[in-house]
């Protein structure tokens, strides 16, 4: 599978939300995309997943413009104020909701089985999870739907911790054949030593690199 964004721009009621951005990612690849706060990282995540229509530009999935196929195939992980869980909920409730959205069984037994398989405690409040554990669980839930072929991790570095943690999660998903985009700060990319794609730029020539080796 290949996702290609060409000149994607989003304008809100009060002005630009996302400057024109072009990028490409394929199955088995990880792409880091950096931008400063308020640069439109979440707007880009939603546009790439078919959940927000670009004001200009296009997003193609395997050559086709099909927002319904994007929504089925591309999971957005932990988008602030969009898909991030309520921190006051216990982990088991977050898992139940995630399994339900993925079209999986979400009864008590299914939730217990999922928590056991992912070595997670269900009674803990979600907001008390360390950054890596939070992202690990949400990535697992994002992959729970059988239709998911791509992930967009929305700023996992905002929760702190070593960026190699969430990069290792992205790498493992790519190794299983998914296309993975991680939106993060320029500082995180610098710490990882990875030359990222950038919001507000044409990255079509540089973003085709397979970054999995660099993220190991």
C-alpha cells in the first residue's frame, strides 16, 4: 500500500491550519514528519486518514482518492482532543472502547484477554501510564481492526520519555507490513539522528526512504 499526499493544505475558519505539504509512505516503511506546535500536525494526520478534507491538494491511497478507504485503512493514534482517551478512565475502559471501534469483541472476557496478551493492568487510570506504555497500548488498539494497513502516530513525544521507545513501536509495525507515519517535533528527530519530512514542504523525493533501519 502507498499513501501519497500532494500539496495538502487545510484552512480553518480563522486562517491556515496546515501549509501545503507533500509526502509519500509505503507499506513496510516508517516516515517521520516534523513540525513545530501549531504547524498543523493533527490536521495532517486527519487529512492522511480521510477524516478531514483538504482545502487544497490531494491524498491518494494506492493511486485513488477515496476517503472511505482511507478511514478504513489508516488508523490515527492518540490525536490530541480527537482520538486521545479520557485520562480519567481506567485502562480497561479505554481498551473496551478501542476494541469496539475496531469491530472486535469488547465484553469483559475479551478485554481481559487483550490486557493479558499485552501485559497491561486494567484498573490503572489511563493518565497514570508512562508515555511509552500509553503509546504501546494505543498502537496495539490501532492495529486491532483487521482493515488497518497504516498508522499515523500523532505526536507521541508530547508525553515525554525517550523517543527511541515509540520509534521501536513504529518499526515493529512497519516490519509487519504496515505503512507508518510518526508526527513529532524537530527536537525528537534530531535526538534520533533521522532526517525527517517536514510540514509545509515538498517531501516527495526524500520521503520515499525506508527509515526502518535508521529506527532500529
